[in-house]
């Protein structure tokens, strides 16, 4: 029986990876991992970002409804000439925006921490509308709140919604002309951990680029960038 001898090429059989090849392989792996992490971050978005943006748009929608509801605020248009002819008392009774109390026909309701439905109106209700608390009660009425509603002082949060997000500063954020600087906290920890939203007296809603109510400039910068990301053309 003949034995067949297999000749091997020692030039290639004992060859290992060179340093350059190893580094190139590691670099490729690094690029792939970076792309995978970026993709995963999109699949699992920032919880604060999702809850804040969702809450922001909910507030925006409710405020738009309030401003277009003739039972809450005067829907008539008055020219500058007409306004100039009015007395201060007449102007005060126009109730065109958040700078004044709602109209006498306005009404809101909410469920308290004991499950009892409470009402807010001019007279004859559980609570009375003021210029400062009206927006808070209107939002509490329209959003799905849980627990206590605190729209008459700012010793604690104003209310919490079913997603776990808390709202603060409905009253102290009022600058006296109907513009509010409310704070939305996705984690319901406190005002300083939230993100400020500005609601103008005419119903416009924005996210300021710098904080004034939360004391947390880092958070406010994040919230402002979140809103920019939504509006930028990709």
C-alpha cells in the first residue's frame, strides 16, 4: 500500500493576523456596534422626552379648544379703534383671553381624590373661577387627571395625569397679564426636575430656550432641543 505524502506550504500554514489587520477588524466591529446602539436608542427612546412631548401637545390642544370656546372666552373681534373707545371696565368685561376671568357661562368639572365630581363656575359651584386659576381648572377638566386637584394655591403640584406626569406652577407662573409659565415633570418628583412651558394669554404655547421657573437650565435646554428636533426638516 502506497502512502501519499501531502505537502503543506509552510509559508501560509503558520501565518497569524498582523497588527494592521487586527486593528482594522476592531475598527469595523466598532463601527457596527455604534450603528447598532444608535438604532437601539431609536427603538427605546428617552422616557422623559416621550412623556414631555406627549404632555406638551395635549396641553396645546386643550388650550386651543379653550380659546375657541365661546362659553369660556369672548370670541368677538374688536378693532383697535373699537378698543380705544371702550372704558377700562368695558375692556375688563370682554374676557377675550387668559388676562381676564372666564365668561359667566364658563364651567369646568373634575374628580377629586375621593372620586367625587366637583364643579367650578362663577357662582353656585364647589369652586369659583378666578383669572389665575381658570387655566388650571380647564386643563384638569380636559386632561385625564388622577388624585387631588390643587388649582387654588401652589404649595404643591397642581395635578397629576394618568401617564404619571405632574403639572406645577399654574398660579405662581402667572406674570400678571394672562401669560403662564407652567412646569411639566414626567417623573413627578418636583418643579426643579421638570420642563417649563410658556402659555401666552392669546393661546400660543411654546417651550422657552432658557429656564425661569424650574431652576434647572440643563433640563430646559433639553426640552428646547426636543421641540427643535420636531420642527426641523430631516
